């Protein structure tokens, strides 16, 4: 590469990753060929980079993809093992799944920054598979909480952070697209798992349905463990708990986190309650069982196309547009729907629009961060929004009264308003990062 082009490329990375240390000393990481970390641009491609994307795709399929089918278990438990409990009580199981997957961010980020993804993926494989095997023999509420609400998502958390942080180290200009391809694995998982569970339970029973899903997860995680790697050379540093707090002193980071918290507070409510809401207004149980697969199938495009657009028109710009569209269709389409057609249309549109958040969230953090601190800053980001994931579904369940008429209105208002608030804060963060010019790529 000519010297002038190399200097220009390095300058571009510094402009996006402004916190790169300039002090001399041994590098904390770098590309396989050497060179200071964060100063040599990521390759944006190559065999190792795309193998990491492939392995992370499989990792997202088995981790976030499993979380994406929580609505199936909410509906199943309400009518079978836990039918004596209220929807709000049952909703703690899927809420804990999402919470536990994200709350491990600071720990997962530290392990990644110190050691890379290898240990995380091995530990995650064990806990994810073991948790689902234990869920297959569960019958009491506390057993589902421990196995499916805590153990399994702890494993999913290790897999999720190992994959997200690894992909980010290999890409710069095409980072949103790479993360979008990776995140589409979770959407595909959200299509496959509900259909599998729906067909396997009547034929083989709940226990073997869960075991078969666990064996599928184990097979895909073998691929993940052999292909995912980080571009950086990871070295252990002195642990500093304040590292997780310092990013919040940056206005652009803290407002981005606040925006994500508000949006995430409402984001999973359609995933959790769209099936029960549709059945409440007359949809057959058979057709309703395909709503989550429809939502996740459209989310495959929602996690890749916005990533491609974001790399060209600005990640904050695209995030603001798609989150705003998600809030609008919740209030304007899901809320007044009382028949099959509008619910199905809403499900497809919502899967597409909300999918952008999963792929673009880490891309936004990468855009305003030093690549060497990616694990910690992503960890703080996801740990905070895990509180929203934990409380969102139980609040939604508590807002569903026992009457049949308009029984989901309060839930849908809460969902739409919180997501709209998130959109507003994303717009504010966009201004903090790139200024008020509307047509500027930010």
C-alpha cells in the first residue's frame, strides 16, 4: 500500500476510534502480522475474518436465536406446566433469560479483553447445553427459573459476547454489515426453534423436544469454537472496576446507552405476548404458533439490510429511523389489530424494523470507542440494558388484566411509548456524535 494511502487509512481509524493511547510501550493487541493495536486498520475481510463471522453466525443462532423464541415458551407454560400461575409470574422466565444473557457483559467483556474468546466459548457451550438438558426434566416453577432462566442464558451470554466482540475486531468500514450478518443467525434460530418445538412436543413430548434442541445447539457450537477468533493479541491487565463506569462520563456514550435502555424496555414485549394477544382475539393456536417464526424470518433481513445501509449512510442515522418505525407500528398497527391479517402484517414489519437494533447496537458502541476497550464498553452497554430486559415482560404481563375487551392496550401503549423515547434519545446521541446537520453521515 502506498505510504500516503496508508496514512490516510490510519487517520480514518483514529477519527472513529478517538481514544487510542499514544503512549509508547508494548502493544495490548494487534493484527496477526504485528503493528500497534487500533492504529493498523482492521482488514475488513479475509479468510479469518469471514470464518469468524460464520462461527459467530452459528453462535448467535444458538444463543440469541434461542432467546428470540421466548414467546413460544410463554404460551406453552401458561397452558401446561405453569397454568396455575399468572402471565406476569410466568413472564419472569423469559425475562430472566434475556437479563442473564446481557448482565454478564462486564465480566464477559473483561474476560474477552484479557484472554480473547476461547475460554468464553468453551464455558458458554457447557452451560447453554447443560441448562436446556436440566429444563427438559423440570416440572416446578423454580426449576424452570434455575435451568432455563439462569443456567442456559449464562452460557448464551458467554457465547454472545465472545462472538460480538471478536467480529468487531476484524472490521471497520464494513463493521455494521458484518455484525448484521452475524446477528441474522439469531433471527434464523428464532425461525427454526419455534417450529421445531411446536412439532416435536406433540410427537415426542416436552422433555425430548428440549433435548433435541440442546443437541442441535451443541453441534453448532462445535463450529463456533473452531472458527471464532479475535484479531487482537490479548494480555491480562490489572483489574480496575472503574473501567466499567468511566465510559458513562462521555455524553455520547451515556445518551446512546439511555436510548438503548428505553427502546429495549419495550422491544421484547411483542416477542413475548404477540401469540397470546393474537389468540385472545380469535386466531387459531395453529396459526398463532407461526407468528414468532414469521417475526424472526423478517428479522433476518432487518439485521442485514440496515447494517448495509448503516455503513453507507451512517449508523446513528439508520438506527434512529428504524427504531422510530418500530415504535410507530406498535402504536398504529399492533394496538388496534383485532383480526388475523393486521397481526400477521405487524409481526412481519416489526421483525424487520426491530432487527436493526441487534446488529447496530454494537456497531454504535464500536464507532465511539477504542477497539482495545471494546469488550468492557460493550459489556457496560449490555449490562445496563439487561435491566430493561428483566423488567419489561413482567411489567407488560402486569398490564394485561383479566378482561377480554382491549386487554392488551396498556401493554401496547407501554411498549410503543418506551420505544419512542428510545428513538428520541438516539436522535440526541446522533447530534452529540456528528452535529445537527440532517444529511451528514453519522
